[in-house]
C-alpha cells in the first residue's frame, strides 16, 4: 500500500515538474541575430553587447544567439525569414528597405550625410520614425536604425581619381536600386553579388572592384585581393536592426520595450567601435600593401546628383537638409 502511494506521489511530482517546465518554456523566447560580416566586425560586438544586456535584464526570458559570416544566410534571406515570422533579426541597410518604403532609401543615398553624426541625426528624426512605422505594414519591425558600419569607399586593382576611371569596371553592389544607380552614375557597371562571394569574385576577376566600409573589408580580408582603396566616402552606411513584426508581436510588452531600448544602446556601442577602429583598419590595409588614396570627391558628388532626380528623391532631400540644418 505504501509502495503504491509512493509510486502515485512520484508520478504526481513528475507531472508537476513537467507542467512547470512547460510553463517556463512558454514564457521564454529566443532571438537569433544573423549578419554577413565576421565575428571581428563591430556589428558582431554590438550584437553580443545586446545579447548580454537583454539576457541579464530579462532574467533569461529572452535569449539571444548571434551568427556572423552568413551562417544563417545572406541579408536578403534573413529578411525574408524575419518577414515570415521566424525568430531572426538581421542588420540590414536602407537600400534594401527602400524596395518596400521608398523614402527609406534616402538614408543610403550618395553624400546625403558627410559623417556619422549627420547620418544618425537623420535616422533618429521624426521623419525616419514615420518610415519605420510604414515598414510594419510589410511585416518588419525596426528595432533601431543607428548601427553605423562605416564610410564606404571604392576598392579596385587600378587607381581611381575621377568617375571616368570607373568606366567599364564591374563593381559589386548588394543589389538595391540606390546602390546600383550610384555606382552607375559614378561610371562603374553595377554587378549584384552576395558579400560572401566578393573575395573569390575579385580573385577570379568576376568583378573588377567593390565599394565597402573598412570593418567589412578587413573582416573579409579583401586587402589580400585589391591594390587600391579610393576614399570617395560616397555612403555613410547607417544600418538597422530589424525583426519580423510577427515575432515582435509575440513578445510580452515588457520584452518588446526592453529589446527596442537595448538595440539602440547596442547600436551606439557598435558605432563607437566602428569609429574608434577606423585608423587601425586603415593601417592594416596599408601594411598589406594596399594604397589608400585621398582624392577630391567633388567630381563624384557632382556625378551622383542625377541619382536623386532618377529615384525621385529631390523633394525628400530638401526635407533632410532642413533636419541637418537644425
């Protein structure tokens, strides 16, 4: 009799433990952050800082996993996963988001900002917040738009001093309209290619060059396959941390608020790492034998004026100029 009672008690305790485990699991969430850059990139470091802050402050209710070097797929793949409701976040650019909400593309337009401070001012303005709200209708939730990846320059195996020097060169682009139009306006032939294929593409002469920011260049070891970095500074690459609206809405309100707040803080942290590391990245390339060339960017700025007309950004550009003038 006692044995029977003991077995019954054991079974009851097992069910209780199982129920408790299920209840705990139901209150736990996992977010996987994917990116194409390496684990040496400030975007990875910023994501790790986000992971630490969120896991500590949520008491483990929201766990974050970080996957660099395209381990979860390319940026476009990750965006599609997020849109479909997967528990993934992706660091993506304004150009890609512009295919859904056209106005967002102005953040990635050539020479729209002269430096990080100006780019951040635009990205945190009420105008940009309105764009973020519009993106929700397409299944995306922007957590923060202040993740600065750096100023983008041209990388080639021939010297570039004017737009005419880019004529006929196949220049890699991520594929968004603003990138294609900018490269074309400067004289190059835009060639869409995933970031993971840029190194072999340069090595095998599938492309003649690319344009990128220092952290990504060094992270991908492109200093091994290019001879020149021409400091055109045509893009201030301010990117966003984005998740799917379905996943975001599945989180309790307190975790939603926490994730947004900590994403902004982590973005500022990653941006500072980017800015602080620029001299080091440049020195790494020089030591590898790359010629880092300062040029007069005026001809490039003049050449890209046509991009604003072609993409219908002239009026929006004036709004942005007013924001920067405040």
